[in-house]
């Protein structure tokens, strides 16, 4: 009878023990990743659902041509609202470009949605400034601005927060909440979409939220 190779058996046991130790280190990390992914998926499901506390309301603002616009001007049409400002260095321009791409991807169905960009920086975002800004992304985007007194009730209705960073002088930045609000033809919230979504994901969310044509 051939004797067992104790050296090989010992090596195998050590390798097995080492592998188990490595998995014990990796499993908590994998678990955390899965929890984060599940949380992100759950957040998206909540945002794009139609069950929310009251969000939105009447508004009276000024468009890029100096014309007074109210929510009634969009009656019967879906609008996709985004709050931002023209001096935003990253999130705002990326969001507008992504929304434009998403609506293009939807084709005729995307044509049923009017994207609306509402400024949270009335001090610098005059009608002319906001019109020049939105035209860089798409002629379909309606830019709206107004006085502080006009904008505050709108921001409150949509639960939008905005805060100037101190110490930036005339080139100050504004920290603000960022979400896309899809409003139906009666100006009721149809759903909210995270702004960090890809164009394809936004298109998919809109397709799910919009009624069949």
C-alpha cells in the first residue's frame, strides 16, 4: 500500500484554509455592494412610481423672450422640469444634454414631452442669459426665470433647495437639489427621475411613465 503524501495533504489544507479566509474578507464587501445596488434600484422604483406626496403647483415665471409663462401654458402637454442655473459647471449642463439625448431616443413619443429648465439663480439668470443657455442644448427646452419672489414659491412647491456657497464672489456656485420632475397634462406629478441616469435609462423611465400614444 502506497503511503499518503503528508506534505501534499498539508499544502491542500493550508490552501483551503487560505481560500476560506479570503472569502471571509470578500463576502462582507460583496454584501455591501449588493445592498447598495438593491438600494439604488429601490430608490429608482420609488422615484419613477406615481405615488408621491403632493409635489408641484401653479407658477408664474418669465421665459427667455421676456414673456410671462404659467403652468397653464403647458396644459394638455407633459413637461419634464429641471431646476438648475446657467453658471453650473457640471451637473446642469450634463443633465440638459442627457435629457435632450433621451427625448431624441424616444422619437415621436419624446415629442410629447416639453423639457423645462427653471433657474434657481435669479440674480444672474436673466431671460436673455437663460435663453442663450438652453439653446446650446436643444431648441425644445423652455428656459424659465424670474425674481426671487417669483421663484421661491415654485421651489417650495417642488421641494427644491438651493444655497449660495460663501466666499466665491461674483462667480459663486449654488448647491441645489437635482431631480427631473415629469408633470402630466394637468400639471400633476407623473414621476421623478434621478439626474445621474443615462440617456437610455431616462428614455426607458419616460416610456414607462407616459401613457400609450
